C-alpha cells in the first residue's frame, strides 16, 4: 500500500509525552499537553507578526473551554465555529466576535438568534449564499458574511458569479443587516504539492480580490476577508495584497492548536509546530504473528481521513491497519519485537478535530503528570429540540 502523500510516516518519542502514572488511566484516553498547546499558539502568533487580531481560529478543533481560555489569554478574540454548541461555548468563554461558518437554516437559525440575544456583547455573524438565508436574519443583530466557493465545491457562491455577489451584498443592506465581508475557505489544497499549492491558491485570491474591487466600485465596503484553514495557511501568509487592502484579513486555521499527523506534514517544519493532543491506548491482543491490537478503534481515533488513522509515537515499526469500532490492529515490521500485551502506546491522530470530538473528557498532562481532567465542552451538538436547547439559558437568567 502506497504511503499517503501528506501524512507523517513516523514521529519520534519525546519525554514530554509519556504519562508516569498511566496504570491509573482508563484507555483509550485523550491526552492534552498545555505546554505544547501554548507553543503552537505562540508559533501561530509569530507567523502573524504577533497580531492576534489577524487570527479567526476555528474552534472545531479546540473544543474545550480549557483550550479556549488559553487562546483568549494570548489575545485571540475572534473565532469561527460550525455548531450552535460551539457558538454557545465560545460566547460563554469570553469571545468577542464569532462567525458561525456553516449555513444554518430553520430551527438552527432560530437557535443562533437565541444565543445572540443571550450574549448581546458578542458580535455574532453567519454565512449566506442565497437571499432566502438573508431574510431569516431580519430584525436581528446578526452580521452577514457572503460565503464564496473557492473550488472546494462544498458551500458558497461561485467566484465567477460577480453579479450574484453584488446582489446579495445589496440585499443584506436592504434587510437592515450589517454586511461584514467575504468568507473563503480554500481547504481543497491539502494534497497539493508546493509550489503548485501556493500558485493555485494565489490565483484564487486574485479572483477574490476582483470581487472586493467590484463591491467597492458599487459602493459596498468590505470590512473583513477570511481565508485559509490549515493547508492554505502559508499561502495566505505570502499573498501580499491581503496586507494592503482597505479591510482586515484574517486566517482561520484551527488544527494548528493541537496539530496532527496530516498538518505536521503539510506545514513547513520551520514553523515549529508540535503535537499537543495524543490518544493513550493499550495493547490488548496478539492475534497472530506480525500483528498486535490496541484499544483505539475508530470510536477513539477518527477514521474519516482514511487508513492509517494515526502514527504510533516512537514506534516506526508499527503500522496502523483498518480499525473497527474499538480495535486497532497494528502490523509489526518483520524482524521487530512486538510490544507485549498491556503496553501503552501514544497515538498521533491523522485528523485530530473529529478525534477530540470522540471523547467526553481529556486529561491535561505536564512533565509526565496528570494535572486535571477537563470536559470536551463543545463535543457533538446540542439536543435536537429547539425549546430544550434554549431552556437551560432561560433558567440561568431567572
């Protein structure tokens, strides 16, 4: 089987990761390393010239109030989220400005309006791509970003549809809503080599800037442009017109807070990022010669990005195979000694965001010691009934 293009094939052991009292830990367990989180946040801010206002971090990765507080402590105030639960947690943690970077309709939109009323000091915005979506926000303080499709073909308005972009910006104003700017998530470049990745991304940014000029020519100012998840982060940093416009340009990588085996292969090593979230697992079986099995199936380490689901830290001789719900078989390189049953393994996920979402709680570890257990406070979604979701907030206000 050919190795995936942008995936670390191994990651060396480091003394920051092993837990000295791991015998007391139920596995699989999510371990967060706050010193590594702090280092990753600092790396990101250094790349942004120390200006936290240029980062609209996507909290689909962070997920924990513990991590949100670390971001807030370092000056991050602007965030993106995908669910109403993430929005609620960001507002509670102290965010100043949150974009719901997902097209919400019907009950989901009403829930966003509920949360906006509960947190009137937080600037909350949403994405739109059709006039019907604009109409549902009339009479609210919700800000509007137009969602531009950069070629990922997931959501948004095609870049070539300039008239539609202009019409929607004007419709936003007619509805009495604030037009905040353009959202452009170019997440499709994760498997593209350099320099082609940057060249293609910059060509898209050129078209994005054409939209900005068209809007400004029509008398509509663009106050903010949001680009770049993790793969295109370096591309956005090197695009000079973002620095000279009459708008603030913000990047929105979220994975960089924890990092994973994919992001560490995509981003230049000189950036200095490191893993800050691992899954602690145990070897539970030797089903046959050349294979061992640990207890971190796809209910622990997400398989959404493909196989292998992870890298075993400090064990280049172990290759993760296809997982089942609770089991992860590992191929043992010929001539290498298999880890005995009961041994602990530290797994670096291929995709950390849904892996964090698999856990109810995370252990906070520093210098080999577990300092605390923290709830994964934005895991999953709120309950499906709108009235039930709003009820705890109503009780809290009485």
